[in-house]
C-alpha cells in the first residue's frame, strides 16, 4: 500500500514573523535591511572610524553590504557582482578610450537591467533583485562618467563635474565598498564616489550633530511609515478597481484617489527617510554649513519634506520627491545632452530615460508623459495668471481676503486631486489596470488638460498678438513722451543736471 504524506510548505523565521504582522516577507526583509543601517553606523563609529588603515573601512562596507544583499536576494546577489566587475574591467582596459568605454558601460548596464525586468516583472511592484540593481545601474553609469571626466583638463569641466571627477580609478575593493554601502545600495540615494572617498578619509568626521539629525530623520521616517500603513488600510489599491468605487459621487471619487496617492507616496518617502537617517548617523551626508553656520547634513537627502507638504503644484512634487535620482539624471543625462542645443529635447530624453530605467510597464511611460504635460500646463497657467490676470485685476484680488481663501482652497484641492491622477498609472503599472481607474474618475485629468490647451491657444491666437501690439505701442508712446520732455527742458535745467 502506498501512502501519500501531506505536503506542508516550510516557512522560515522571516516568513512566520511577516505573516503574523501582515506584510509580505520581501517587504519585511527590506525594512529590516534599512533599519540595519543604524546599528552598523554605531559599530562603525565606535570601532572602525578611527582605524588608520582604509582597507579595513572598505572591507567593512563591502562585507556588510554583500551580506545584507544576500539576506534579501540569496544567490541572485551574483547579478550585482556581475555589474560591478564588468565596470571595473571596462575601466581597467578602456578608460582612456572614453567614448567606447562610456558607450559599452551604458549599454551593458541598461541592457542587463531591462533583461532582468523582462524575466522577473509581474503586475505588481516587485521587491526582487532588480530593485537594488536599478540603483546600482545609475551608480555604475555615473561612476563611468566621473572616471572619464578625470581625463579632461580642469578648464573643460563644469562645476558639477569638478566635484565628482576621478583622476585615479579606485581599486576593486573600494568599488565594491562604494557600490554595496550598507545604507545606500538598496533604495538609494545616489551619491558619487568622491563623497564616499571623502567620508572614508575622515573629512566629515570633525563635525558635530549628525546623531541628533539622524534620529530626527528616523522619527520622520517612522511617522510616515505609520501614516502610510493606516491610510492604505482605508484606501487599499484594490478598492479603486471595484465597481463600488465607480458608484461613489464624482467629487468624493477624485478626492479619495488623491488621498490614496498621498498614502502611496508615503511608502517611498518613509523608506528614503529611514535610509537617510542611517546615512546621517554614520556621517556620510555632510554638505557644509547652513546659513546659521551649523553643519548641514542634507547631502544625501532624497525628499524635501517642507516643499512636499506645503507645495501646491505637480512641479513642487517633482522638485521634492526622489531628489537625488532627479539630480543624477540632470547631471549625467540632461546636461550632457547640451550639444543638442534644445532644452525641450533634452528634457524629453531625460524623462524617457527615467521611464525606461523603471521598466517596461506602460504605467511608467504614462506617468512621465503626464509629468511633462502637467508641468508644461502649470507653467502656461502661471504665465497667463501673471501676465494677463494680475495686470488687470491684481489690485482687487490681492486686497480681497475672500479671494485669498478661495485661492488657497483651490490650490490645495488641485494639489490633492491631481496627485491622484498622476500617480495612478505609476502604481497600477499595467494598462488594463490603470485605465480602469482612469475610467472610474471619468478621465478628468485628460479633460482638464484638453480644455486648458484649447482655451490657452485660442486666447493667444485671437488676443495675444493684439496684447503684444498694444504693449509695443505703449512702449513707443512712452519713448516719445520721454523725448519731448527732454527737448522742452530749459538750458538752466540742463545745467543743473
């Protein structure tokens, strides 16, 4: 007689704990890895920071980072090793052939990342080896540019390039330590090798206050994590795909979507704040002195909290969210396309790179397309408001308390409502999912952009040329008046002048 034993799945310690607290095991490992930055910072400061031999420092960071990477992704850690070793040997053999080296380094890393996305991606935001690998890709591409900048004369470099250029390539151990820096390899932030080098050499160690600043950042990150978890319990992603949501009154629908977007955004913000707190505690983030002469520890800040929470436009979100990645794209993509002599093309190429870097999902491309369209529209509205509305009605509006209140409510409502629209595609990723949410809110984002575009171009077609002509005539009239006044002056008046 053959007996069939019941197959019971094996759950490890991490699986058991994560199931009890109700989060995926991958997310739990990610959180533990981020928090590990704090005890590692304390250990480094107490036992290693004062050691003169820099090899010990590099071994510590490389070993800790590799260990944490293996804790999260197991044997898939080899992907990051392949990327680091490839860049190391490309530098070793092709450094002085700058164009060939940069092309091979860029194509290899982007191709490897996109292949990783192709074989691993699903309908959700996956916490797989590709997540830290996308951070590594930017780090290795930026490192490649810094290496080739080191071959140029000082006069050929921009201000940013002078701060990051590497005259001498680091050793393999130094490159591993830089790439696997424990509090920076998983979710960022980006920072150049020169910052890591200055930190290990002790250039930031004499400054006081990093522990207090790091603890404050940790507190902010923990607060945002709690708000995120509570908020998403009330507004889970799945809710906005249901028929029940589509039956809610329209105003409630768009506000619900906006609040959900805020909570979804806090998921990323909490990770960045917790990571930044560990980097501050270890002392990597020193930026100089602030206006009060106190140490500024915001050198690796990935989010500007005050602007994020007080801003009113999508451009404010862009300026305050994922700051280091945006700075990286600005320095290594946008500014290096200066030879095109077209800011619009350079900006479009930078956004296209960001979309491809995120992966294949249509939601990424829709999100960055919406960013371009919305920010451009906001600039048009600002231009219209300052050049058309304020000159005619500014004195009345600025002296009206009711208008100021209405203006505040309108801007805050726009901030909340349009954030929901813009983040929808980024979270739901697949066209079949985000188009359902767009349909549930009656495509209001597209409608607003279309109505404004028709109004704006119609106005300037019929009234813009007249306004410019009137402004030109006023200017000529003023010039004539000035000339007449000058001619009518008496000789004694001219002598007095």
